[in-house]
């Protein structure tokens, strides 16, 4: 069974599917940062969460089973 992952505590496979779709990955990334109380990281994600962060998140989700943490604040 797949373990819990970054997007709202969902299973890894569900989080992976959400990470594959660029729009849902961006929205889930922003919402996840706000839920964690990392306001600066969420704001950075809103303005700079384009294709580069999406690709990095996707790679991390496939290889490490969690999304990339650029800012841990």
C-alpha cells in the first residue's frame, strides 16, 4: 500500500497524479504551503511557481515521494 505523501496527506499515487497536472500541482503546492504556515514559501510559489518548480516537484514526487521544499520558512 502506498504511504502518505505531501498533498493533504493523500496517498502517494494520488499526490503523484495531482503533481503530473501542472495546474493542480501549482494550486496544491500553494495551498499546502499555506496549510503548513509557510507564508513566504506560498507567496514565492504563487509568483514563481511556474514550469521549473513544477518539473522539480514532479521529479521529487517520483523519486523521493514528497514535493520539493525550496524555502523551509
